[in-house]
C-alpha cells in the first residue's frame, strides 16, 4: 500500500530546495559574523566600543520585530500558504539593504556611527521578514519529526556550505575587487552575495510546499504568548541557543583579530588562494558541514538533548586547550578550531529540529499551532546571541586597549587570546549544562505525533 501524500517522505528536490534557503541567509549572516566588526573598526573607522554598543542596542528593535513577524506570518493566508510568500516578497529588499550596510559613505565620525545604526537596523528588519517565515516553513513542511529532521539536515548542510563559500572567498574577493581599497572591496563583494541570495530564496519558494495546514488562527496575541511562555522545554532551548550562538559568533568575530595580531598573518597566501585567516575559517566551516551531515545518524542512537549536552561539552574542552596553542602552530590551531566547529554543526542542526518539536508540543498542549511565533521568538534569541557574541569582542578589545592597525600591547594580545578561546568556552559549557533540563524526549514526541495525526484527520 502506498502512503497518502500527506505522510509521503519529502523528495530529494524539496529537501535541497528547502535547504538552500539557509544558504541565502548565510551569504549575509556568515559574512556579518566573520567580518562586520572588523569592517567597522579596521575599514570604516568606527571605534571598537562604539561598534559593539551598536550591535547590542539595535537588538531592541528585534525584540519587537521578530515576534511581530511571527504573529503576522501565523495570520497570513495566501494561495501559496502562510510562510512561503515572504521568500518571494522580501528577497529584493533584503538584497538591497545588505548592499547599503557596506556602502561606507564619508560622513565624519558621528555620521558614520549614525549610518551604521540605521543601515544595520534596516538589514536586520529585512532578515527578520524573510528568515522568520523561512524557519516557520520547516514546522509545516511535513507532519513527521523524522522528515523535519531530514529537512533540517539539508538546511544546515547548505547553511554550512553558504558560510563556507563566504569564508573561503570573501577576504580574497575583497582584496581582488578592491585592488587595495578594502572599503571598495567590501562594497563590491556584497553585491555578489546579494544577487545570489535573491536567486536562491526564489528557488526555495518555487520548490517547497506547506503540507501541514493548521486551522484558522483565532487565538489572541495574548493567548499565543501565554502558551509559548508556558512551554518550559522551549524556554530551556531558547536559552541554550543563546549561549551556543554567543560562543560561536564571539569566536568567529575574533578570528580576523587573532590571526592578524596574535599569529602575525600578513595576508600572504599559504595554501592555494588562502592566507592564514581564510584557511582557518574555511577548514572550520568544512567541519560545520560535516557536523550537519552526521547529525541524523547520531540522532538515531542518542536522545537529542543528551547529544546536545555532549557535543557542547566537547567544544568547551577544545577551546580551553586552544588557549594553550602557540601563535606559530598553525596546524594545531586549524585542527582544534575545525573539530570545535564540527560540534557546532551538530548543535545548530539539532537546535532547529528541537524548535519544531516544541511547536508540536505546544499544539498538542493547547490545540493551537503557532509555528511562526514560536520560531520567530526562537530566531530573536539567536539574533540576540549573535549580537552579544559579535559585541563582546568589541568591548573586550576596548577594555584591553586595542588600537586598530597598530602593533598591539601585551595586554591587548591577551585580550584577543581570551576572546578567541576562553570566552566562547564559557558559553558552550553553560549551554551544555542548561540543556540537561530539557524534557521532550523520543517517547513523548512519538505520543505527540500520534495524537496530532488523529486530530488533523
């Protein structure tokens, strides 16, 4: 007997189509995580403390826009579904605002900072408007957790691939296109990633479907928020996500400083087109891709929250060891960094499958599917983690007396070492401990899926 279309497995084409959507997101977010703080301090000429403050202050906008976007998506009804239409509508504004972020006009010190606040806030609003619906789509792409886990695997395979493309090509592109002018190089490089992002988002829209059709969303906003906040496993998952994203982004934002000022990277190619910085970034992101690939195999044998605990603990231990590595030992630095990012590839893939499990748990408990709100609030937590992770190195640089494009003091070098290794280790260890309190296990999820399948008939 063939399965009804409702429960038929996702096709390879659709899993790829869904997955590449996060590649489009990471053409920007990977670029920002790796180079935005460096761009502000060493290229655009904003102080480290001012740039770090900006990255944090602008998150107050996200605190409103992310849940608002989720509530809006949940209440959207079109012939294309609730979530897919935003991939079509927002792609071009998203691309244009990414270009604006690196326009780099000469406005004087105060004007530059104002421009950074405005342009960064706008591109984050566009990111919210396209990525919240994209993330919500995974909760309705299939009714079974097994198939959603496969979709999440493809998502983070392509997310890792997108970050890898950025990590391997962005710095060389900036140098090549800028011809020695880094500001021009950043401006031209983001155009390439903007065009690619539009094309990929439109492809995701074209090949995906919304199979789970929730009933009309009649609950009030207050009821939605109350139900979400009563979901304890979701709250634990959100806080865990914040910790691990802070750790990851803090390390990524520190790489350019660590290699330039501690390891003495002078930009000379040491492998193909790669200097030390590009090599470390690229190997790490290959590790993230590998982590995403092996996650479904690991999930078959280990409960998701126990696996999350183990890999974050391992990452923290690797980072503590990384603090002891000498600046001339490039090989060991690459190996330790890559192994750490393998664990993050597993963690981030797990995180989003667990978020959709929380969506189903909430529907099971309340009778209301609020995928958009649940995922948008989750996305805000990740953006908050990203902002904190991106800002903390800036504050640490300022505290230890960092001066851009100068020989650094011993104190400044110690600050760079701390923010590259010890700071991320603290956050990964915190995430490992917190996830132990998560309660949605394999047995409960099977009961939830069985009950929801009966309700949806």
